[in-house]
């Protein structure tokens, strides 16, 4: 049997080229060697307030983007977290074996809590729900960005604690950082990772941005005071633009050097914009086809949930038995 992969994305903000090059592109490659479950984590999104109509739209949009990026629903499962109630059920049971101290020291919790006037309990429980997502399917591999490593470690701690209290139940998941996945930085601030929750308009190229918007954002990207590309003294902004180009084109380092050495920044930006547009146009075309086919996305999501629900329910039942909870016969 192929090892199982699980990963999730929140349906909030706009998916951008950093998400594509850092995660989605790898997910597409993984699907032929692993049994992959790609989850739209709507229950995680509502740990901070989301406008209901916007959220509902984002869930379908994200599913259509997964499909447009090349995730094949005959190979992989695409599903929505809340459509398999076992996620929330297992999260409760795991909450009961998780010390509050483990949660209050999570760096992401601290960063998010700082920005809220009142901190919802869901924000604290966020990593427990994430542990439930992973442990429900006994996923061995969890491809995530480095910002999620601490959550993965917590997942293993929770699994271990459950196993030691109630007997061997959960498989220990590994973190899989993308081997070739590029780490794309903000166009406006190349020292910060490109982020979905950043709202400044020049920060990220969204996957659904029209070509003229893409071009404008890249033209305005922060560089430095040098006039042209010097590979021996690359500033972070220029390095980021080159990274974006290389991640899309898959050119070798040698070819990149030969082509871009000494190139003026204006020309570099033009070439980066051309490359990004050339790759996003077909993706956007597929997106429009998929989104325009009535019922297709809903069908994929329904089938996805139906395929994984038996696995998830079996885990919940096993956990209930371990804990002495009532399992109807
Ligand atoms: N917390 C993850 C993020 O924001 C999303 C997520 C939720 C996830 N559940 C998951 C990722 C399970 C991997 C596995 O990026």
C-alpha cells in the first residue's frame, strides 16, 4: 500500500504564487507515489471571524484551484474538513489529553492572539484540530511549510500522550518539508514570506490575478539600489524575483546565471512577469472551465468526503473504544 499523505489549506485570503510554488506544485507531484488527501480546512478558518458569504465562496474557489493546478480527483482526495464530522469529534477527544500549557506556548497562537481583542477558544484549540486531521487518517507524511513544523511536533506529542494513556492507537506522522518547493517572499518586503493573510496589494501575485495586474505587481517589486543583476551580491528582492522565475521555468542554476548576469532590473522584471503570466494563464483557463461547469466542484468534494469518511469513522470508533466511550452496536 502507498504511504498516506495529508495536508490542508485554509479557505481564507487569496491563493498566491508562493502557495503554488511552495506547496501545490509539490502536491501534484506527490499524488502518483502516495495516497494523498488534500483538505480545505474550513473549521480552521473560522478560528478567526470570517464573513459567511465570502467563506462559502472561497471554499469552492479553493477546490477549483486545486483541480486547475493539477490535483487529479481520480488519484487524490479533495475534501472539505467540515463535511467529515469525525474531524471535530476526534479533535474533542484529543483536546482532553492535551495540557493547556502545550497550546499557550505555540508561536502561531501567540502571534494571532496578540492581534485579537478577544481570543476565541478555537484559536487555542487550532493545533489540536490539526492533529485530529492528521491522526484521523494515520497519515505518515504531512507536507507543510516551515511555519507549521511546531504544529507537527505538537501532533506527535499529542499522539504519544494518547498512546501512552490508552495504548498504541496512532501512527507517528513525519513532517515533510518540500524538497524542491521554493520559499517565495513578499514582493513588497522580500524579508517576509509571501503570506495569504497579508492584505497590502503589492505583496503577492494571486493565482487568479489578471495579466496586467501581475505585470504591475512585479514591476513594483522591491529591489535594491544596484542597476543590474550581480550573482555575487544578490539583494533579497532580486534573489526573490530570480527564485520565482526559476521555480516556474525549472531552469538550472547555470542557465539562470548565464541568462540573467548583468541584466538590468527593468528587463529582469519584464521577463519574470512574462514567465509568471505564461504559467498562470493555462491554470486560470482551467479554473474558469472547472468553475463554469455546474455541479462539478461539488461532486468532487462530495466524492472526496465519501471516500475518506469510512477511514475517519473507523479511527473515531477505535479511539472511543480505547477511551471507554459508548460505541453503539
Ligand atoms: N495549519 C495549516 C496552515 O495554516 C493548515 C492545516 C490544517 C493543515 N490542518 C492541517 C496542514 C493538517 C497540514 C495537515 O497552513
